[in-house]
């Protein structure tokens, strides 16, 4: 976004880089732009209108769209009109005026601003068939082509992990963690201080629902230390509040100084592409600076061209 130059002096990115979102972007009216985006945002808009019984491209259609209820616009968060149906959600759009290229292409060209970056994601962002429809580990690992054995070793080293756990880790890595690391590397290469996190804490009230770790957005309430808006006043514990105080202190320090560290806080190591250290808010709520435990998994995703080509079709 060239018009944003000079408007920001620090950046915080939650839920990583976003394989199908923040790092990329759908052309507004160009069809078959690439494997990620064969359908333009305008076509998707027409699909959405048709689903709600709105035909045509004129003033009357526009008026009906503007008169829609919020509930119909949100549409339950659906991305397509029924299973296998036309796509009705566009995601981020490259309009050619405000947003002129993807973040990934800008990073690779070194166009991003040199400034402190705090970035990260949760360790179990989303489960199920969010990224692909593989039904078992063998089918998932086969997507990695000639790196199939590497993927199996990284995601299922003992060979006895449940598929549900493996696919949750893969979804989290492919869409969030690996793009976040790529972003961290790009900023660090430009001389920016970078602080990389993984949020793995699951409160006792959510352990049954979040079996394999912290789900998408889990850290937000703790960052703002405003737990009752998310978990309910009767469900929070002393540990929840301690995590909230620590997380909020890190984020406020970063907002003030560009460095999250401060008095009485466990040391959050600055990220480097050589050491690949992060702050992991572990499953019991303890913040620990350490080498990223996901490195083997993220490495195999970064290196595998097969998995990239086969999963790019998700953007249809």
C-alpha cells in the first residue's frame, strides 16, 4: 500500500502472515490470475448477489445489496454457496489503487518498511478440512511429493499421532505459522527488530473444546487483558489472569518502545533467521523464550514445492 508510507512506525500481526489472506490477495477483476486466484473478486461478488436473489449489475441491484441485513451479508462465514458451489467470499482484494500488490511480492522485492515487528499465531489455529480434504495421514503426506518422508517425520515422528492432531498442526503451519516465519525473515533481513510468538495456552474452561492446543484468536483476550468478554466471568482462573497480565505487558511495552521486554517479564528473544527463537506461551501459560519447536515442520513446508502447487487451488 504505497499510500500508507510514513503512517506506521511499528507493526503487530496476529495469526501469522496468512497463506490465504494477508500475504496474498485476489485481483479485483482479472480472471485466472494465478493458481491461488483463478476467479476474480467481481465474479465472486456476482455469485454472492445471485445466492441472495439479486440479479443484474445496475443501480437496482446495488440498491438491493445495500439494503441487505448484516446477518445475510455475514452469511454464516460461508466461503461457497453450498459444498462444491461457486465461491461467495473473496478475501483480501488487490484493487490496483490502494492495495497494488501482495505483501509477499513486496517482501521479496524489499519494499516493506523497516520498523519493529511483533508477529505470531496460535499452535492449533483450526482443525478439520480447512486447507484440504485429506482423510488420513498417508493422503496428507502424499501431497508433499518427494518430501513425503520428511513431512511424516516432522508431523508424526513416532507414527502414532491421531490424524485429527496432525491435520490441525498442518493447517496451523500452512496458513499461519510458516507465512509468519517468512515475514519475520523478510523484516529481519532488512534490519528490523522482530519478535516472534506462539500462543499455546488453553484455559481449563476450553480444554475439552481445544483438544490439541489454542485455537484461532485465543490470544486476543489475553493481549488486551480483558478476559471476561471472551471466557465469561465465572470461567476465568488465577492462571488466566496471570497470562493476561503478562501478555498485555509485552504488547504494551512493544507499542511504547518497539521491544516487548520489560521488568519482571521472562526474556523474549529477538528473532533471527539463524537461531529461529520465539516466545512460546506454553500450554500451562508459562512464557518461555526458546528455539521454535515447529522448525522441522515449517522447514518442510517452506521447501516443498509439491505441497504449494497442490494446495494453491484452495483459492478458487
